C-alpha cells in the first residue's frame, strides 16, 4: 500500500508549476497528506556584476525578491475547499534549485515530489539542463513530473469522488 504523509510541489510560478500544484493538491487530499509548496528564489548577490556592487547599491534587493515570492506563494496556497488541506509554504534562497528541492525533501521527510516540466527540445535541454531531471536523479523519494500542457488527469469529478470515499 502506498502511504503519503508529505507531498512537495516545487514551483517557479509558471504554467507547468500550476499544473503540478493541481496534481499535488489532489494527491495530498486523497492521501490525507500535508502539502508542502516550495519556491527557490535566486540568490541575487551571487549573480551579476559582483556581490559587493549589489550590496552597496541594493541592500534590500534579496529581501524584496523573497517577499515577492512569499506573496505569490501565499496566493497559491489559498484553497477554497470547505475541508482545509494542511499546507506549508516555503521560500528558500539558492542558485541551485534542484539541490535546494532535494535537500528540503530530505529534511522534511517528503514522500512524493510533484513538479512541472517545460518539455524543452533536446538542444535547449543540453544547453540549459533541467531542474526536473536533476531532481528525478537525486531525490530521496519518487518524483512525479507534469508536463505543460498536460493530459487532463485530475478533473473536478475525480476530486469529488476521492473526497466522498
């Protein structure tokens, strides 16, 4: 029997991540699991023209990036369902999102990671890599990737049937 206590949805606030959240929310509800929604914010001080220039010119830039991410995350966590789903929104700062996602999954005892994938072509994948692929290769648990646009697997009727069971 499959037992899920903690479901993690990694989001970059894109369309593929929105689709992954639908799946993650449905799975967490079906198994009575806690839904963790994680966004990895870029560490702006380690990119660009140099950390010192950013610190001197924009001392609150990183804080602003993280606060904007938290606001977007809070909006994603709004669930209008009458039965509240236990959720946990998390914003981490890192320039290696795959590693941050895997580390969080290990620390939080996540049983399943759900994340969107953009389905880039072979050349773009070779040049840019794939966060989803790196997570799949290194995660301590199964990873469900949802391609956008996805096959409509989760439908409102399915959710209603799961809740009645």
